[in-house]
C-alpha cells in the first residue's frame, strides 16, 4: 500500500471514528430524550388507568368519615379505603415504580393531603410535602418533567355525577431511574464501537469498508421503518380507545359496572359498546372481531361504527333483528357476498336491550353467551351458532331473541372468548368457561369493582408467564 493510499485510509478511518463518536452522542441524546418521554408517558398512562378504576366518590366519603390524621391504621379497616389501596398497590406492583402511587385531596385550607398510597402503611390525612406545582394541575391534570429530579404525572379523579374533582392520582419516578437505561445503552455503544473499530482497521485496510457501511445503512433503515410502524400502531390504539365508550359511561347508566379490556397487542379486535335510548332503556354489547392486532382493530372499528349507526335508526327492533341488520351491513361493507377471499371476516357478539321500566332484558348472541346472575343463581343463555359477517352462510340470518325478566340486584356478564381460551395453570390448559362460571358464582356477593379486580387477578394468575393468546374484553353490569 503506497503512502498516499495509506493517508487516505487513515483519514477515512479517522473520519469514521469522529462520525461514530458523533453518532453515539446524538443517539445517546435521542435515547435519553426518548426514555424520559417514555417515562412521563408511562406515568400518565398509569395515572389515567387508575382514574378509570378508582371510584371518585370514595375520596370525599373517606374524608367525611375520618376527620383526623392517622385514624386509618390498617388497609383493611374500611372497605372503601381497601378498594382504593388495592388498586394503587396492584398498579404499583405491575408497573414496578420506585416511588409510591398517591391519591391526594385538598383539605379545608386548600392544601394537599394524602388520602391513600400504594404502600403497606396507611398515611391517611398526612400533609403532602412534595411538589407545590401539583395544585396547579388539580383540576386538569398533566405532567411535570424537564430538568427536575423527579417526573410526575397527575390525573384528576372526577365525580361525573356532580362534575367536581374529588382528588388527584399522582405517579412519580426519579429521573436517575428513567435515565439509567439510556446510560447503559451509551456505555454499551461505546464498548461496541471500540471493538468494531479495532476490527474495522483491519477490514478497512483490506478495502471492504464499503460493505460495512452498507450494512449499517440497512440496519438504520430497518430501525426507522420499525419506528414508523410502532408509532402508527400506537396512534391506531389511541383512535380505537376514542371509539369505544369509557368505563364511566356504564357507571352513569347502571348502579354498578366494570370493564376488563386487555388487548393482546396495542390495539384490540375486541370491543364493548353501549347506547342510551332513554332514561330507562339502553343497549349494551361485547364483541369479538376476527383476528387481533391491526386487522382485528379494523374489524372492531367497523363493527362499533355500524352499531352506532344501526341501533339509533332502528331502536324499535329487538337485538335479534339488529344482529340481522348488522350482519347484512358487514357483508355489504366488506363485499363478502359471493367472495372467497376474506369470506370469514366478521365478529362474534352479544347484544342486550335493557328496559329498567319493565325490568326486562332482551338478548341475542352470535356465538357469544350471556351470563345472568338472578336470585343468586348464575345461568348461561347461549347465543346462536352463526357469526355476524362472512359469506360462508346465508346473507339473511335469523338470530334468536331471549326475553329475561330480571329483579333488582341481578347482574349480567358479556365477554369475548379471550378470557376462557387463555392457556396457563400448572398443566398449561385453557381457562375454560366452567372455571369462569365457578369464579363468578364464588364472588357473586362482592361489589362490581371488587369482582373486576378478582376476575382480572385470576386471569393473570392463570396466565402466569405464558403469552396472552387473544384479546380479552369483559363487561359486567348490575342491572
């Protein structure tokens, strides 16, 4: 190798070294920024999820009942406090946060006090000694992040009946913990870069550097494409959550209700739905669209949109007639009539019309049952063995309408098959409907909020380390 070529290669090698160092620095900056953004987003998601699960009325009721600090000395002393603490504890355990989750409220002087925490020791009515900026976020919620040593997400707990904020949920994380992963990646990148440059010196001087550069370019392009896909899926999840009713919608319609919604991926092929016709009459449904992930979510969006269109326009029809209309619209929308490809796309659905004036439930199902807890006895009303959508059956499908006369205190449960089809347990078997039936009967006297917690925990315990096999959606209503 002549001196000129040697100098050129040394210059190229030095340039690559500088570029690599700059790339590592920029990548570290983006990684650090991304980790911080992810930490704040994660905290916000935790706080928002808890706001949907914790009854807003519990906070003022606890403060009215226990007027002095330290009057609650154990978590099981009060049923309402136990429910709140359990939600906080389980959320903190799932999220593996380094700081406790807090439920705060204002005292008579307008200062923040602690109502409940995820810690084992109650700190009821202790003054909150954290960031004073939380008072500014009391009604609207938000995030505190930036150069502070701690990231904080605040979500207001609102009583929808009276339209006031009864407290705020606070999730926090030390900035050092959020940054730890980014610094670990930085040192890993530095170590890899040094090792590769030692090898690259040999390879470059043998004139194959261009192959390495091309491989790196391909890797970066793949990472960018993967990032685009991930961002698109995350945004699709946001759109889907906007389509389905929030859990608070059911609490406005009924004395007690819960929603368990656990997508297998970011987006789900299962969805729940409700529509109020009058003060006494409403429709509720739980559906399982074909597939999961993005294909299932697209089918779920079609089903939810069609229900929003069909039910108000044909409110005089019973659920069986509405399922017939829904089937026709799905087949027409997907151009399935006479087609083979995509002919199986559709959904299984349980649809109920609840009339509280007549104390009557009309139910029709397409491959999905209704669980009815009446006078302490749990009954299963099976739907018809024909789906909504798909060209492998006749276009005009007849569904059976079941009429149930319910009593005050009765409960109904609608759900997709993801819960009972989950593999797990000591012998890696399906959960099965019989086990769900027994679980509901065993806890039939519990509140709806407590039942939801028990059902979700039973699912997680059964699943264990196994992968979730399908989307899970369950709707429980005290009619």
